[in-house]
């Protein structure tokens, strides 16, 4: 498998399947792990980093789940490829910005990715489509167990898994769920919901990465606390919270349908119309319009597009993706043209 | 044993501190121990940490003469305050007291519950092997009516038992 193969495949988490996939895009588990006898990446020397890469690479090679995966050294990638992996949610900006001694493993269908030597020696990420943290956790747990048969993890009976940042110490697990909440935004209830979430010690952020404003009405909700609760307790808490947010979004959608169906249909079909016909379009505009069309699909108002096509477009319309598809560097204005033609091709009918 | 600070009351809290690579033990009464932990929190700039671990920088008066350093990776406590990242897994031992307070503030707890790796590091296994020793110590603490110490040991034993399953 090669990096360029990703472009013609769809990550499992974008397939639009699974529970509540009308509202929940994807579920993700991330585990931070370190090797016991090596300094954390921020204190590690070049030799340490390359030793860690080697140990993890070899260990992964011996595990069934990694059989069809791809191993990439970040300093061997060009800027477009790095950006491409970030856009696919397979690695962080931090991992790309200081590439020396860093690597990434990605499994088939992009279910699993492991960042090596990011903030911690290993950042194991598992993603699934729909609201399915329990299954996602099971996969992550199994892979983690398999790795820990061979690797000596930094672990203390008292503190749990030892991580570079104390905000991750303990289980070193973050579970997150990506939600599409257009009706809560349109009915102006979203801030109330987000405030309640942060009061409960959960974090929310946007679709396009850490510190970004939510765009396309996507919100990612994850746990903050990693110590004092078992992994399953934490997941149960997130699940309970997400179920409530889903309920609120469902209610807001029904309220919009009942109170002002013509307005809603107008907004959705105008959005669809622009996407099907535009010849120049920015990513910001695209994302807002795609959000409306996705809502239309989820409510059965738009019938001739499937959810996976919309999900894919949220990823494909980003700069590095457009350039990979085109096979060359594109200026901003060239991208706006390419973006419009790609959208017409995918959902233009 | 008398308290190291006030020299009056009975010492019931026993702390291990690392200053300039030297380990020192302190025996304190409950009241002095509480004051000491408030001091430590202030040194740590906890308010800053809670505001998103963003601003570690602000120095306090007390810290100027106190350099705590991890003997394994060379990270100083000051450096950690500035960048918010520890240098190695042994930093947890080196900055134990400060981290204990910090983790409690961040997570509401400073005890791990949850999964354990298939292979547990040797140093941690040694701690399990001293399980019997802990039980003996617990008996002794109860006999001399040092209930605070007994409670500490009981927590340690529970900790280990949780991990054993
Ligand atoms: Zn005293
Ligand atoms: Zn250290």
C-alpha cells in the first residue's frame, strides 16, 4: 500500500454508517503510550528518536492488525503529503511541523493510525464511523495489548500510564465523538449546549483540528479527565452526554420541520443548487453549504445524494487533497476552480 | 516523633522531597503539613495551570532558591513549569509531590484506576513484591494507633489489589 492509494479510497470513518450516523460522523479513541527507558520526545536525542522508531516499527510489523499498514517517515514527505495526512485526520499539525525523528503508521481503511514521537512515543488512534465508542475502544484496547506484549511501557501502579503532559496521565485515553449539529446552530441553542458540556469537564472543538472554530456545524466532544476513572467509566460518561446532545439536535430538527418547513427546504435546496452549479468556490463557503445538504440528506429532503459522498467531500475539498487529485501544485484561485469542478463531478448528477 | 517544623506536635505525615538531587525526609504534624501543601500549590502557579496549562512562566518568590531536577533526564522543575511537558517517565518520581497536587487539581484524583499493560516495569513489580511488607507495616501502624499512616498504607494496598485483577 502506498500513500497515494489513500486518495482513491474512503476511510472507514467517513462511510456514514453506524448508529446515529445522521448526526454522528465518527467516534475516535486515542491512547498515549511511552517506552520506559527512553526520554519523552521533547528531551530525546536524535539517537533515542531513531531507536524508538525502529523498536515500534519492528514491533508493529509482528502484529496481525498492522499487516496491511503503511509506515511513513515524516521527514521524507513533502509539504503537500504532510498536509494531506493532516487533512485526513491521520496526524497532527505538531507532528508535521517538526518532522525530525517522527513517523506515522496507517492501517488499511484508515481505522488505525499511530504517530511515533509526537508529544509521546506512541499516539495510537482508532476511528470508526457513527456513534460507536465501545467498539472503537475494543479495537484500540486490543492493539494496545498486542503492543504491550512486546514493548516496555512507562507505567506506574500509582499513576498509570506516564505521559509527557500531566493532563494525559493515568489511562492516557481520550475518547471523542464528531457530531453534526446544524439544527442546534440554526435555532441558536448551540452555545447553551457547549457551555453545559464544558461545565461537565468535556472539551469541544471543530472539525478541522485543534483550536479551530467549528465549521460546517461540526463539533468534536471529548473527555478531559484521564485519572481516577476506568476507561469504561469515562466512555460511559461520554456516551451519556453524547446521547443527550443527539436528543437535543433531533428535537431542534423536528422543531425546524414543524415550524418552518418551507424556509428549511429553501435553505437546503439553495445550498444544493449552488454546489451543483458553482464554477468557483472557496472552502469556507463549500463547508457551510455541504452542511445544509447533509442535513437535507439526513431529513430525507434531498434524496439523490448519499451521505458518504457528502462526508468524503468535507475531506476532499481541502487544499492538499485538491492538489493530490490534480497531481500538481495549485494556487488559491486554481484550487477554487478545481474544488467547484470536483463537487459538480461528485454530486452534480 | 516530633514535627520537624513546629517541634511541638506529634509528626503523623511523612514526606520525601528531592532538592538539588538530594532526597530528604520530613516528618510533620497535620497542621504544618497542610500549610506546606498550600505553599507548594502556590509555588506551582496552579491557577495558571488550570487556565488551560497555558502560562507556566510566572516566577514566585519561594522558587528562586529551590532547584528540583530530574536526575534521569536533567529536566528542572522550572523548565516543566515553562513548557508544561515532562522530560521522561522518571520525572514523575522526581517531582512526585508537586505532581500529586497538580494531578489532583487537573483530574480530581491522583490515583490511576483502569487498565495495565501486559508487561509491568520491574521497578513496579518490586513494589508488588513488597506487598507483604506493606501488610506488616499496616499492622504496626494500627498497633501504635497511627491511623493517618495506616490509612495511607491501606490505600497503597488497595491500589495494588486493584491492579492485580
Ligand atoms: Zn507541626
Ligand atoms: Zn526526567
